């Protein structure tokens, strides 16, 4: 893990806040539309970025399994929707009506609806996979507002749990291959569970000891009572504005501009109160993040794409709306300007510098040393097996 963190930092990735803006801009289309054209462009831009990150970071290997799992869910969503939703005018196949649940017509509209739903799911999974590869859990923890640092630690541990579990699984499987063990069935998977639990428990103990040694849970500045009341009222007002905005979208969708302004005001009140509360927590910085030209470029492009999409959603929602069932058309609408804005989200892949071998990493070692490193991983997996 130390080598991976050193490699990532030495390869000069973008500023974490720039990646956060990219995450928000990429997630907007996946969350707010089922238009297959916009979703396909978003998926293409994110896939290019994820591929570029995968060439620089070994963490991409841990998230590839979840992306494949999302693709499998997508393939299952299409026939499931087609077999359970019997609406539409484009009849492709007629099943006996007396069959429970799946009986009835198989329509093209149902296939399109399942296709777009699965496409949105895969796009979201790939977006968060790329973000987690680009920004490791240590940087995520630093981005957490100071007044909720406990929740930030829990979130960082939860985000890192699955990749670490995958890495532990791979190390144990490699140790078993060295010993000549081969998986022949489900029963052969049982000996893997106990070593995984042992390594997870040891990792948790190490984390707890390091947190205690670094004084986790430091003092919080009290602040004046009036200041606390003001922050609490701002949080309450911001949450009320967001709740009113979401309710207005359901009852008065034609008032989207006013609803958007209300929700933006509520979000601004929340952010201001969070910033005010964060000032009361004493935090130290060993190394401050620096903004470079590439960071500012990614930030500007992401904010431009997000603002363009939000403006289209507020004032021209019909450009983004897609519903293949009658009375609407199964053919999606498309605005080239929005499509171009989505494609600009692939800018990080173009600005990322090629990974350079760093002294102390596997890439800077000769082949014999890398082989020895693989054997050490196997020995660590064997050690977990012996401990179990």
C-alpha cells in the first residue's frame, strides 16, 4: 500500500477538488436522464478517463471486478424488463398470456427502457470507480469537513474496505497457487474465508493503533452560543430549501427555474454553515495541495459542463427527457452542444502525464526484483493461511 500511494503521488495526479468537480459533472447526466445518446457519450468519456488512470495506478485492478459486475447487471436488466413490462406498440414477440408474470407481448419499448436503465447504472459505477482510482482514501479523508471528521474516517475506511479485500483475496489465491492448490468447486472456497477475516482483523487493529497514536478525536473549539445557533439555523434552512425543491419537482415540474434557484440557495446555505463549523476544528497540514494549470483546466471544464447541463435541465427539460413508451417517441432527442460538453469530460485522460518509474516502486526495479516482490506477496498470503 505504501508503494501504491507513493506511485500515485509521484505521478502528479490532479487536485482532489478538481476530481470532485469532475465527479459531479459526470454524475449529473447519469442521474438526471435516460437519454441513451447522452448516456453513451458520458460512458465513453468516463471510460477513456478510467483507462488512462488504469495505466498509472494499480488500484484500477481492484475496481475492474465491480465494473464487470455492473455490466452483468446491465445484461440482466434488459431481458428482465422485457419479460415483466408488457407495454408499448412495437411488439417483437408474443408469449402465452396464461404464463404468470412473463406472459404477454415482448415490446421494443420495454427493451429500450431496460437498456437505458442499465446504461445509467453502468455509467455511474464507472464514474465512481474512476474517481476512487484517481483519489485514494487518504485524500478523501482530507477533503472531509473538519466538524464531521469522525464520519469522514468511517467513510474512508468503508471505501477502502472492498479494494483491500480484493487485494487480500488475490494474495491468498496466489499463495495457494504456489502451493499447488487448485479450485475445483464451492467447497474449495471455504478455506479462503478464515484467512481473509484474519488479515482484515489485523488491518483493523493496525488502523486503530495508528489513529490512537496520532491523537484522533482532538479538541473542538467551542465558539460563541450565537454563532452555534446561527450555524444550526443555516443548516435547518438549507435542508428545508432542498426538501421544498424536491417536493416542487414532483408537484410543479413546470416551475423548474424557481425550484432550481431555491435548491441552489439551500445548498449555498449548507456549504456556508459547514465551512463555519469546520473552522472550529483544529487541523494540521503536513503538505498542502497545489493548484496547477492542468488542475484549473479540469476544474473549468467540469464546472462548464455541469452548469450547461443544469441550465438545460432547468429551462429546457424536454431536451433531456426520454421515455420510450407511448405517447412519447422511442427516438431520443439530441442537442450537439450538450453532447460536446459531455465529451469534454474526457479532458483528464488527455492531460494526465505518462507514469514515470519512481525509485522504490516496482516499475523502477529489474525483473528479478519484481519477481522477488511477487514472491513476497505470496509469502504474505501464505502467512495468512498459516495464521488461520
